[in-house]
């Protein structure tokens, strides 16, 4: 038994494997073993960047226990983006100490020992500092001391979206350095996933926190330089041996199909950040909103097909429409329109108001059906939210049978919504008004809303809108005209602050698309299947009630709506044939 314990003390990978068995988990994967090896043998200051979902936090929690297993006198601090997350890690460690046979000896014997979710002691000498302490990154750090500091996912969207936020976060990281005890074996470990291309993890790398980078796929040859020689040694060794580009690095964790689905759902740029750990995006990835991902065709104001099939075949390039996107980026027409044409599920008008001046008040009219979004028209005005502008938008609402107005309230503090309600009463239109307030940086908000939808080719744009967009603002100088165009704004949008000088039209579109985000999860196939089932049930019921009429309707190829109409006529006037 002593030999086994010695082996567990000497090799963290063996300890991890034994702990996983204790938790009834599958054996650690190759990536998890590599992370464990780096934790044990890595430098004094290190950071582990691995793709989301690899289990970094769990492995590092096991490393905390292994450290105490070797030396119960060690003082450890766990820091996370939130106090709750740090506390959850502390509770997890306590549970393992209690339930793992070879760790039970770490439980303190004295009633005076600390044992709470905030901090706890193991069986060690009395000390001012607890054995393990958990704290949020914005909590009270000063006054504490630690031999091992674990900073687990300190960068999250809520604290890293703006430059000011990132500067504050970096300052807090600097304060954490002063907590480390001046011992030869003291260590600081950062682990996380970049949230933006301006991630604080890049700044930490410049401060001698050497990264260990494990992406979900082997990088393409042209992208190897982006990792600056920081790839995990195991990954680099595979590349040197000639492994195929873009193969999955840890298939036991995620299969190829899993990663394809995640990329489609997240969008390319987010996937490159969170799964490929690539924080230096190329122009193609820097500008993620591509004209080629749109489907451009004539959009019916009242109804749409069940499915729209996108294809990037050169035959589908639309050559008679003006393109203001990046070089090589073109509009494509659909390969096929499939299924039945039925009314849209819902149509909204998204409004982004502005004051008088150089900015525009923009309105976009968008319909949804089967998870596809149909952009009918966009209107833009320079006179703020005048009565003329608001009434013109409402005329558009009447044209497209809009049922809801979605209005951003950041400008005017809700006054635009109240003005719309007044005009709706005057015009007698029954339209709901929903006010939304943006609290995320504009560039990130726009890309996060549009990129996943466009990547899946779910945004259908009317040809007439492209022509209107190009012809708008004719009185402006050519370079200024471009800045106001929707598709110029779309193609130049990136996550850098102030990426596009004028973004009113694009912001308005993103707001409308965001409203339908939940509907994007609806599978077109599932929707069609559901309607077909309803059709068959209706036909069966009709056959039982009136076999003759049912047979006539089937021969004539009537759909449910036509059959219901014929049955209604037949009920009201028996002299009228059932196939009318």
C-alpha cells in the first residue's frame, strides 16, 4: 500500500487517473494527461489555454488535492471570475477529501479548524491562513498569502468586453502576484479560454506567464505562426510528424461532428477563439460577416418557402447587383426553394432610433419561418424620430403585416417607444411595442447576433434591398456614401472598438435578428414534419367523417386549408360540390 501511495505522490497523472476512477469517470483523455503533466513539471508562472470543455477546472482541482497530498502545510488560494464559482470549487474539493479513501487523512481532527465553503483547513499545523481559500477576482485579495495560486477562468464576457474592463482585470492580476509567498516552490497558475482577440492572457504571456496551448484541432500550416511556438509539446510533436491539418486533437473528448456543430452554432470567430485559442485572427476571420453567407433572392411580402438551399457554386454568383464587400466576397442566389409557400410565422419591425445629425434612424422589416429569417426592406432617415419618420415606418409595418415593433431604448430613454404608441393609436394599428436595451459593446453585440445565423445561411435578403442600399444617400460624397451602406458596414464589422464609423443600419438588422434568436433553433425539417403529421391527421379525420369528399379532395391534390374551405362550403350549401 505504501508503494501505491508513493507512486501517487510522485506522479500527478497517476493521481488524476485514480481520482477519476473514484468519481466513476472515464479515464483521462490525452489532452487531460498533457495538462496534468504541465501542471506538475511546468514553470513557476504558467498559464494553460485549452479548448472549452476539456475539463481544465476539474484537473486543476485535482492538482490542488495532489499538492496537499504531498504537503499538507501548503497554503492555496483559488480565484475565479465570480465568488460563487470559486466557492463551488472549494466545496468540490471538500467532498473529495471526505469521500476518497486515500485522502481522508487530510480531514482536520480539531473542532477549531476551518471547514466552510469560503475556506477550509486540512490536517496541518495551526496557521493564520487556511489551507484552501476561495475568492472572486474582484473580492478582497490583499492581506492573504498563498504558496499556490490557481486563477481559474478569470476572464469572462462580463468583465472583458471593453478595453477599460480588460485594463481593470489586468490590474487585479498584478495584485494577485503580491499574494504569492517568496518560496522557491511557490507557483501561480492561470487557466482559461480567451474571450476576445484582445484577451488578457496575451498580456500575461508578455509578463513571463508561459502559455501551454491545446486547441481542439491541429492548426492549418498557414496558421502555425499565430501560436508563436506556444503549442503544447505533444501537439507540436504530432505536427512535426506530419499529422493532417484540422484533425481533432482529442477525439475522446469531442468528435469531428461535435466540433462542426459547435462552429456552426457559435460562428467562426468565436470558435477560433474558444476552441482553437487563436487570438490573432486573419482578415478573413477578423471580418466574420461575409456577403457570400447571405441568400439573396426576391422575398415575398406575405409568404415564404419551407426551405432555402444555399450553394456557393460560381453559377449562383449574382453578377448584376452592386457589391461593396471585401475583395472576392459576392452575393449568391439560392440553389433551390423547396416545399410549400405558406404565411410567415411572425413579422417584426426593428427600429434603431437616433437624433438629428449624421447618424440615421434605421428600420428593418424581418419575417421568420421554419428558422429562416427573411429581410424584406430597410428604411433609413436623417431627421431623428420626427412624426414624418415614425409614420413612414408604420406604413411599412402595414405593408408587411408587422405584429411587433422592437425598439432600442439606449437613445432617448424610451421616448421613441411612447411616440410610436401615440401614432399607433392615431392610425388604429394593432402592433405590440417591445423595448430593448443594449448592455454589451456594440461590435460584439452585432457580430454575436448575426454571425451564427449567416454562417448557417439562414438570412434571406430581398434583391430590392441591395439595390436600395447602394443607391441611398446619393447626395453624399462617394466615400461617405459607402459608410452609410448596410453591406459596407456588414463586411467591415469586426470586434475592434469603432470598427465602423456609421453602423446604424447594421445595428438595426442585428437587433431584429437577435429577437428571433430562439427561433433559430427550430429545425426546418422538424417544422415540415410537424405540419405533414397535422395534414395526415386531418385527412384521416375527414375520411372517417366524409369518405366521398375526402376521396375527391385527395384526387384534386388539395392541401389542409383548401379542404377545410371546401368542407365549410359543403356544410353551408349541400348543393355545392365538395371539390369547389
